[in-house]
C-alpha cells in the first residue's frame, strides 16, 4: 500500500508551507500539528515534535506507519514523507470536507468498523524486526493504579476529595481500595498482540460514505494486551452515549475494566505536565468512573 508517485513528497516541498499551518483540534501532547496547503493546492496533515518527548513519539509514529504500510494495513492514512531526523512527518489529510468525522458521535456502524480495524491489527503477521520494534512497552505492571493508592494515603484522599467535588458520593461509598488492589493483582498483562492503546474518537476518523475508519496517533502502539485496547475503546464509546454493556458483552472484561479504572484514577489525581491540556485530568476521571461502573454492571 505504498503511495503512488503522484502522491510522494519530498520534505523540502513542505517546509516552505509550514509557516501557514492551519492548526487542528485533538491530541493531548504539545506536538505541532495541522493542515498545510502545498503550492499545487494539495492539503496534507503534518505533525512536528517540538521537545524531546514529542520528537521521540514522532519517530515512533514514522516507523509505525512504515511497518503498517508494508503489511498493507488498510486502516491508516497514506504516509507521505518525513524530515531527515524523523521528528516530523506528513500523512494524507482526512478532512470533514471529504466526509471524515472526528467527532465523539459514535454510531453502531462506526463502532463495528473500528473493532474490525483493531481485530485486523491484532492479526498482522509481524516480522522479527517488527516484534523487536513494538516490544518496547507502553504499559507495564507498574501502571497498576490500585497499587499506587495502596502505597499512598495522600493519593486516596486526593481521589476521594476530587470525587466529592464532582458530586460522586455514591462511588466513594463503593470504592474499597484494599479490595480493588487485591483484585487488580489477579490481572496479568498479556504482551503478545499488536495494539494501538489509544483508540478513541479523535484518533479514529470515520467516513460514513466509504464505511471505513482510519486510525492515527500511534505513540502508544506496542505488543500489548488486547483486552486493554478493546475495553478502553468501549469505555470511550459508552461515555459519548452509545450503550455497549449489552450488545458488546462478549468484548468486555470486568477485571480489565477495573484495572483501567485504577490506571485512570491514578492519573486523574496526578499533576498535569508542563504544557499539558487543562481538561485531561477531568477526562481521565470520567473514563475511570465509567470503567468502574461498567465493570460493576457486567459483573452483576
């Protein structure tokens, strides 16, 4: 699925147009991103790392797009080019004018196609070098949020105060840190499958006319745990109004949802990194509450 000659670009052809970048919404990192119009009137999407972290993530995305394209994976935008340091790259622009929907408006067809894209990703037959590249972990056993609360009474108090501030007294009564910690220790990460690890609406463009999706933002891709990948998506879908606990019961797993709840609760009470978006901690709190309630519901 390599781009044809008419779509290949030299980075030098982009540099002169970067100053006129049209910034786009989405993403929780400080990377410079947006739509650039080239002299030939083509519109492309570019992302540029601007600090050590976002530069490393850009390098990872460049290699990930190359690998996925080599496997003819159909659920990514066309990868066009990158700069010499691989800290900036260009892909095709998936715009609303061309029928692409980046909103949180989930529908049954969109979810079905997104799950199909994740299933196909998990089924790719990776080479030895692919596996080595994706073997760098994004999630580890140290990301067990419930352990962090057991280790810190201060974190417990921060979370309880935050839940009380947001009007979730009912959840405070259900929240037993010792019980959740004991349950979380039974959950073992399965690091065997290629996963995206951050599939949500603004990382997953939907085109109703074409009945397809395109996944972007591959910073967290790894040989990881499919249960986390799928259940995190379904939590996002549930948040934005599409009920999934009944029709997608077979895709949900209570232990995974409780693990995710702990992970998001842990981050919800952490300080925001310099330059981080103000709303991320509230979104993580909402995700953790939704995951916790979904787990309780499917557990009966």
